[in-house]
């Protein structure tokens, strides 16, 4: 099989590290062959493929947990080039599927591990832990003294993520970090991840076997098979022009629907018609395609109204189940729209306040683009 | 009228005029009631066995006395705990059950001790100043019943403890008046005098030296077996083999090589290493203690989840830090439990040291056997039991303090 050495790279950023022709053998079996890849700085690179394709192995090569049998890994950042193996690992956050929280250490001590290994002063470490717990939206007062066995799966993953960010490393390696969580919690964790990543702009290498997750999170998507890279590019370009039969099959028949996961709700959010009155006296002009949201005193949506001709339909809204968040995917928006039978989905911001809507019409336009 | 539905049920049902069941009498005993009946049976049996033995002097023949030869008041008091437990079995209210069972247990300890005190003066009145007496099978049965009563309690409460402390205080008070002076164990203890303390200390010393040696050897061996397949292949078959040698045989087997050694190298003899004495005892005891220590430690090290180690590595811990910050703290409870098992086993086995000329409480037991003095054997046994329980308790507290708070109360896998 011909290998593709010149994968397209993202043009809006530089390369953080370059992997050249690396190979890894487990005894007789070649786990990786001739893998060449450039990881874009400050972006999320997602490695995906069927199990056994070498995606986790590739990730572990990056922090030296797996020794390479050939090829080279070059770090563009000069500070990292000369580091010893343990120091290299300390400068890369590492989060794994089974979380790997130290069962005998409290949440606080777990998050504090890498700063402690690096010998940071105590005062700045305490401050750092508090900041990180707040970042993953776990109240420090409640959680810092808890032990891993007292946490739910989702909470443990958040702590695992906070720990990876512990020493503010420039690069994060995440090996199926949300793999062990139920689908509902996983989506929330993805939302959180997107929110945090937009804030921190780390260089992230993320391994997953979940295509939705990959398309949602990736700035740069790498599809692997049998220890080789099949295609690597921005996800929208891969969706638009999959290379070869394998990629096409891997992406599945409904690529149009997959495209929707590329965009988050905040990109298409529009201003809403809303008020505390139960029902507006008159249907709005654009009535056929708009929703009127009834909100309570705090601005949380209670019900949605839509008009079919002169007839008004009313749907009660349960915050959370019938609403989407800023970083939810368009796929989720469509699901809510179809669920309620309203022409748009309500987007809620902090504390569940209504802050916009995503209209079906707009989604239609996007999905054709 | 009640009628039985079928021969194999324990219900009797009362039928109304139109054949509807209006009442049901249940004759099944629940678990608590079954235990209570066992206890009652034991109490009942104890009344037909000799309650205490009296002797005119140390070597004269036993004179058995049953419970029924006691004064009527004593018998009445001794009947009280069985009565209370019977009441407990049929009590319906929670507090009634609690009161009857606690009272039954505490009085079940108190009355036999008082009876022993009263019997003391009777015995010296009847047989003269050299007379001695000891509890006999009837009393042991009685006390067994009392122990089961305490085990029947779902939870050992503060008032149970206070009851026991009160009994202990009463016994100490009576003892200070000299009421137990003619008791066999007390006399034997007096005869031995300071030797008892000496042997207890020797027993402790023997145990700790042996345990120390097997910890120093065992934990590195466990680590080696954990690290390398080859070491494991050598260590475990060897351990299993050692465990199959009967302890007395091992004590005996060591005599020949050690005496040979001490004859060849005089400096060993000066250090006290001889074919008989404490040296072979220590070697044998530490060999036996190796098994639990290595087994438990090995299991403790290998049951640490791989993902934790992977995460530790991925975060940039060097191998030394992984051992210090992850493996050792996580394995500590398991390793310590192995040491605890070894400790208890060694205290018991150390009794055998006497057989090859060693010290320890075995001296009391085996000399007692030699002199056909049951009281002396009993004194030795009681001291060994007390030593075992006390060291186990202390060690448990130690384990609790050393275990990281998150791991406390978790079950530790058996080796």
C-alpha cells in the first residue's frame, strides 16, 4: 500500500512537533509503520480509527511511554528539545480513559501531582488547584478533600482533565479520556472541553474511536488503519473529499449529518423573540418560521410558541432536556427541533438563561454548503 | 380451630366460617431464636458436668463437684442468665431484646466468677490449707454459652463494654480480698513467680526477632518475584514446599546442621547459635512466617491497577517516584496484613520453641504437661491467647494509622 507522506497541514498555525517515519514493533507485529505527521500548535488533533490501528501507540510515542524502533520525533519548541524523558512527560498533560487517579490521594493531591513533581512552591500550587477545579466546574470546597472512590465517572474524568492541565503544560495528550462515560455525560464533557480549549488554546492530541466526538473536537483529524495514517486533514475537508474507500466507509453513509457536528450552536445563534407574557396578542410578522419563547422572571425559557397559519402551538420547555448550550453541536440542535416540533431550538447560557436560538432554516443552509 | 396445611410446613392456620384464613400461627424459629436454643442447650448441659475440681494438694486426686452441689442461692443465680436468654428469644419489643441479652451476657460472666470466689473458702475449709481448685468442664460449657450470647449481639455496644468492665472490677475487688488465692492457675502463677514475666518477655522477644528476620528477607523476595518471572518461579515453589513441612519436624531437622555448624565455627557458639536453644527456634519460626509475608506482599504489589501506574509514568514520575508515591502507599495495607497474619502465627508457633530447648511460654505448657498439671498448661495457654489478642489489636491500630485514609476499611485480598 502506498503511504502518503505529505498530508495537508493547517495553514493558520505552525507545527508544534513533527513525527517522521516512525515505526514501532511489538515482537514480530508491526504496531506502527512509517507514520509521518505534523501536530499543529494550539489546535486539537484527533487520532481516530478502528481498534488496533495504532492510534494509542502513536500518542504514547509522543511522551516516550512507547519506544520508537525507527524514525524521529522533533519538537519545534526549543525548550522541549533538550528535556529528559521524565521532564518531557511533565511538560505534557496526560489524561487516559480509565482516568488513573491515584486512589490513595485526595482530589486536591491528584490535581497537584505534576506541580509537586516540578517542585512548585506550596502557595502557588494551592491557588492552582483551586483555579483548575473551578475551570472544570467542580466546586473546590466540595471536591478538593474527596477521594477518587467517592466520585462519579464524569466527575473523575473532569478531575483527570484538571490533573492533565496541572502544571499548565503547552501540550495535552488525551487517550480516550471520555471513553468510560455514558453518552449523556460524554456530550457534556465534550462541551466543557470545547469551552476550556477555546480559553486555553493548548496543543492537544486526542485519541478516540467515536466518530461524532472526533468530528466535534478536531481541528485536525487523522484517520488511521493497521498502523498507518490513511488520511489527515481538517475534518470539513475530509468530510467533503474522503480519500479512498476505507475512509468513506469509516465516515458512514450520512456525511451530511456528520457535517452538522462540525459546528457549534453559538456560530449560528440568532436573536430571539421572547417575553414574560404567556402568549403574544398578535402573531409576529415572520410568524411562520419563528418561535416565541415565554421566559420566567429570571429569563429561563418555560414554553415555546409557533404558528401554523393562524393556529398557535405551545410546547412546554424543560431546561436541559429541551434546550441546547452554546457549545452544543448542530446535530443536537436538530434533534431538539425535531423533538419539540418547533422551528428553532433554544440556546441557554449561564444559569439556564435564554440567550438565543438556532433556527432550522439556517441549519439547512449550512448543511448544503 | 387451627389446622395444619401439610405435614412439612410449620404453620397452623385458623379458618373462618367460609374457609378464609383468619389467623396463622407460625412455629418456625428465626435465626436468633435458633441460636438462643443452642445457648440454652449448652447451659442445660453445663449443669450436668463437674463445675469445679478440688484437690487436697498439688498432686492428689481430683474431687469433682457438680453445680448441683452448690448452695441453692448460687444455683438460682446461675439459672438467671439462661432464663434471661429464653426471655430474649420470645421478647417482641426491641428494647426488651436488648436488655435481656446484655443482662444475660454480663450476669453470665459475673455469677460464675463469684461462685468461684465462694467455692474458694469452701475448699480450704474442707481440705485444709494446701487445697486447690480449678474450673471444670461444666463451667467451660457455661462460659462458652455466654460467649455465644455476646456473639449473638448484632453490635457490641458501650453498655456491653461497661458491663464487662464492672464485672472485671468486681472480680479484681474479690481477688484483692484473697478469694481466688486457692485457684490452681493463681497458685501456679505464684509458684513460677518472676519466671512468668521472664517467659512472657522471652516469648515476645522470640516472636519479634523471627518476624523481623522474615520481614527483612520476605519483602525483598516478594519484590523480586513481582519484578521478575524467574524469581517468582523459584520463590513460590520453595515457599509451598516449606509450608508442607510440619513445624515440629522443622524444629527437629535444624538440630543436626546447627550443632555441626557451631562445632565447626566456635564463634557461632559464642553468639549462642547451637543445635538446641533459641537459634534453631528463630530460624524455624522465621521460615514459617515467610509464607504469609511474601504471599500477601506479592498480591498487594500485583493488584495495583495498571492504569494508575501508566498515569504515574505519563505524568513524568521516575521509577523511584512511582515506587515511593504510588506502589508503596497502595501496597502498604496488604503488606501489613501479611505481617499481621505472620505475627499471630508466630506467637502460636513460638510455643513449640521449648521442644528444642528454647524459651517462651511453651515452657509453662510443656512443663505443665510433664508434671500432669492442667493448671500450669492452662496458665500458659491463657497467657498465649492474651498475648495473641493484644498484639493483634495493637497491630490493627497500627495498620489503621499507616493506611492512607482513602483505603481504610477496604477488604484486602487474601494471598
